[in-house]
């Protein structure tokens, strides 16, 4: 390790509030638009009270206070200072590249320090150091990797055996870095048009090159409707945002180096133990003399103002321009010695007539960035995840205390995904902390659930990957699972959308994702099944197999499991070469995980005492209709969506399908000469089933229009493949949508009335150019962000870009149509958060899915 990057541990202690946890009994089944996982916490997971270790790394750096992800507070009162403890444990980080960053923020000492730091505290500090490294060093590690590959290539005169994408990046990295360095030099010499590339010199050229390559490659590789093509305005803004985020971290680290070099003695790598003890004694002396404010001044967080979309777009556009000028590909196929190599640009900028949205048929001329087909050839689809800063955390997230105060330790974290809505941002920044206390606590509860990778399921997945996939919906690799498989556990910081619905900030391997991700994840802390746990594990397995099984009574679902024990054991013992019963499930990987767990329990001499890490699901029943039934106090509608207890669960989708079939049967008996729809009824009557109507029923309470319902029906009828004529398919879809919406109105009349009343309220509010706004039961202020946008042109090095800004005139039509579904979403999110808090108070771990409680 060089002298510039040597970091020395110093530790001090002070008091902290006591963390409190509770225990209780599991809750009963509830319904919501979310999945929830219930899991009792163990006594061993309770935190010791009062104190936590504090570690500071002094180099040529000024110190930065971080919120404690273990206690989620920081030193505030110097009167609470504790007497220094001698002989504190010193921890050293692994050798990093030459840089200075805060290895450890102030953490408060635990009572255990009176007798030395405990193993759990040591492990937590180690994980926290790794978490900070993950958040601050991802790009620097990539830069170092490319430099090492270049050195290897020069030494051995060959290209290393690299994946397709990294081989491309290796060839582009040095030329792009050189072009950025030239641009930076030009700016410093004042011979540069700064208007085209603001902040071009805000990062080292190597870091900027890595951001541009990875981000643009990820964008063009995403499987949208235009393969290998991305809108320039989208790519420019995305790259600008990624650079800005890294600049925040980089600037802080650089300033800590500069300021601390003026204020503290720099300790070199070869410093003696005596030097270390002197420095530790000096810091402990400051604390003993209660000069904590002096330390806190050094730890003050630096603030950086946002760049704005104009700046992001200009910088991103210029960086893309430089990549276009420096990145090339060549085809090695059928090239003789007499033929010049086929070398061409990897990317090009051009204008293309396309639809901006795959659901829109309006074509316009847009500036796009296209990549050469050779770039996409052989590309692993996981490339789009290569630059992914918001990974799962190794330690619990910071507790939320404000709009941008919580979540990750270093990475920019906002409590709400406002998508640029200034009105919502202003409200969230100005609302009192006390009003949002329950929202903060609910998000903290979601983020505190500890997960791990299910090793046995991952083994099956890796085998299938090696065999080419294309089984159980397995297509592309989930590299995040590979990165996290050796971890003892990890956490997902959560934030919310403007309606209050909570989502993990990491968007790929999480419990809201596909069946593969859900099957790969399990709770890190296991608990004995117990008698009731074994009972619900069997029901859970039957629900995952689905195919109508999930709609049977509980006794019938238990009987299904008992009748398939041989298949369940075979799936657990031999998932690849057995009879593969689990592949027939609607959620195959989750079914496999449940089969493994149930097999372990049933083969045990004491099944109730077997440890289980598996989340157990409790599904809701069309939650939007549940909320409308509750708002209308309608007992018949409540019974249809299981708000009233019954022996067998009601199935609203099947009930609507029966009603649709009855209407079409009556129509089919009419005279086609008088009633043309009679012919359509005769075509469709044998195709009516639960699956055909489900999506339309589910989305009807969220404002689906007739056109939307028609398209849903058209897709379902296409899947059946019984209507090949395009015109007949269209008219049949129109008829099916009309009848389904009619059936809905007959069964859920009260819900339709409430939806209409909410729409009328929105009409009155928007008539005076006010957005519709309300406060949820948990105190979250909601403002609908729908305003007419204003077009704004900016000049970049590639073309004029049209950016759209939020205007001052509300979009009355959108405000009205969106209010009923958004209001129901906000109630549902409040329901989920209240359930999370109740589970926390009962001593249960909790996690949320979109469609049910687990």
C-alpha cells in the first residue's frame, strides 16, 4: 500500500440511545396489493443497548459523518461523551488502489467494549467497511481492472480470454480515456467550448470512460422495441446523471484528502505501533476533554447542488460524441491477406423515424445512437447490469430521516421516486419529520429484513445456465446472485413512489422480481417450523403449483400435497434428472425451494423443529376491489373478494368469467340479422375462461379504459390461437371487452359509483388549475404530478435536444382519470405499511410483494 493511500484506525466512544425490539405471535391472513413475508425474530438478533464501536481512519482527509446503519444515529451531544477505553481493536482494510476514502464513520461503542470488542461488532464493522467500499470504489475497481488487462496484453502480446463485452471495452478504454483527457486539457487551456461539455473535468478521464462505456452499452442492450438503438436524449441524460452521482463521491473523497492533510499528521504505511498508539491517545485525549465539537466540524457532510437536466444532457451528449469518435469494431470473418480489415465505428448517431413508446403508433423523427451489429453479437444480456451502483447492502440501511437522508451510506438516496416533479419534491422536503414518522419506520422495517441466496436452488439454476437455459422461463444470467451467493446475508433499502408504494432500491435480484429471483432468495435467519409452520408450508407449496389448486379449500390443498409427496421428494432429491414435477408449477423455482424445505421437514424425526428460511405467502384477492368494497361498506362485493370469511376462498375472476359466459350465451341465441354481435358471441363462447378476463378485471379499478381492455382481450385471444383473421380478432376483442366491463358493473356497482365520484372531485379541483392532492392515513402528502409539459431546446455537440419540463398548467384529463386508481394505490400502500409496523411490533420479520401479504 502506498503512503498516499495508507489509512490508520482510531477509535473513540460515546453514549447512544438503546434499540428496542419486540416479540409476539404471527398475524392472521390479510389481503393487499403487496406480498408480505412474516418471520419471527430470534432473541439473539436483539441489539445490545447503549453503545457501538467508533472507528475513524485519519489520512490526508477531512472527516465525514455518516448515519449508523446499525443504530441509525450520529454523535449529537458532547455531554454524553464516555470515558475512553484503552486497547481498542484496530482493523485494517485490504490494500486498495491509490486513493483516500472514509473507511469508517463514527460509530458508538457498545457496552461490550468494556471487556473488548465482541465478535459480532467486529463482523459488523468489517461488513460496513465492505459496504462503503462497494458504494465508493465500484468505478475505481473497474478502471484498475482495465489497466491490469492492458498490462497483461502488452506483456504477453495477446488479448486475454475475456467475455465478448469486456474484450470490446478493453479496446475502447484507452482511446476514449485519451480523448476525454484531451477535452479536459482543452478546457483548462480555455480553448474549449465549455457550453458543450460542462463538468467535463469533474472526474478523472479513466472513470468517465468507464461510465460512458458501461452505461451506453447497458442502454442499447436492453430488450426494448428497438434492439441496438437508444434515443440520444435518453442516453445523454442517463450518462450525465451517472457522472453526477460519481462526482459527488469523488469530490467528497478529494476534499477529505486535501483538508485533512492540512489539519492532521499524515501517518505512512510503515508507521510503527508506537506512532499508532500516540495518535490513538491524542484522539482519546480530545474526547476525554470533551472537545467533540471540534471532531464533528471535521466530519461535516459536503453539499453539492444538483446539475439539472440541461447540464446532464450536454455533458452526456459530448461524452457519447467522444465514444463515437474512438470506439471501433472489426469483423474477422473471411478476411484474406489482400483484403483490408473491415473496421467500422462501434456506434453512430443518426435520425430515425420510430415510435418513442412501443404502445404508441405515432411515428416521429428522433435522434438515436445505434450500435453496430458486431457489438451485439455474442453479448451476454447481463451487460445491462454491469454498472449497477444500487446493490443489496451488507449492513442494514440508514434509517430514513428526511427526503434525502436514509438508505445507502454514500450513494445518493431519495425517499420518493418523484421522476422530476418539482411540486412533489418541494412538499416532501418541507413536510415535518413528525408527520412522516410512520412512513419512515415502515420503510426502515422493510429495509431491516435480512436475506440470503438459497444455495441449493442456485445450484440447479447454475446447472441450467450451463446447459443453455430456456427452461422454466430461465433466459439470461442473474449475475447479482453470483455476487451475493457467498454472503451470510444482505439487505434491501426501500423507497416509495409518489403514491406511497414501496420498492427495493436495487431493481434486479429482489423479492418483487420474477419467479427465478424469488426462488433464489430466502430469509437469512431461520426459525423452527412448528406445527402451524409445517401446515402453512404445505399450503404455500400448493399455492405455488397453482393451476387452479390455489383456489381449493385449505383441506383440499393439503390433500393435493399429500397426494404428490413422491413428486415433491423427487424434485428435492433430483431436480435435474428426476421426473421434474416442479417444472410443471406456475412458479417453478419457488415451488422447487418449497419442495426442498418440505422434504427436509418430513424426513426429519422432528418435523416441527426443522429450521425454515422460506417466506410463506398469503395472497390477496383483487385488492383494488377489496378497498372499494370496504369504502362502500358493501357486504356482497366484500364477499366476492374475500373480505368475509368462508370455507372456500371466493374467486372474483371466475365469477366474472361465468357472468360473461352467461351474457354471451344469451347473445348467441339472438338473430344475427338484428343483433350482429350474435356471431361474435358464437365465436367466443367456448373461449371464455378465468385467464381471459383476469387482467381486465384486475385493472378495471385502476382506471383501465375501453381501449386498454380491448388490447388486453386481443392479447389473450391471440395466445389461444383460435382466431387467425386480424379483423375478426379486433372485433371479437372489442365485444369481449364490452361484455366484461358490463359484467363488472353488474357485480361491483358500488365500486363504479365511488370511482365516478372520485373522478368528479378531480374535475372540480382541476377547474381552478390545482393538482389533485391528499394525505394518506400514515401522513404521506400526495400530489398528482400530471402537468402539461413545456418543450425546451438545448444545443449539444451532436444535435439540438428537446427536453421536456414540468409546466404550470395541470393536465385536467390525466388528473381526473388517474385520481381513482392513485387514491386506491395510496390506501393500499398505507395498509401495507401499517401491516409492516404491526409485524415489527409483534417481533416478525416482514417483506412486501406487490399482490399479497406474505
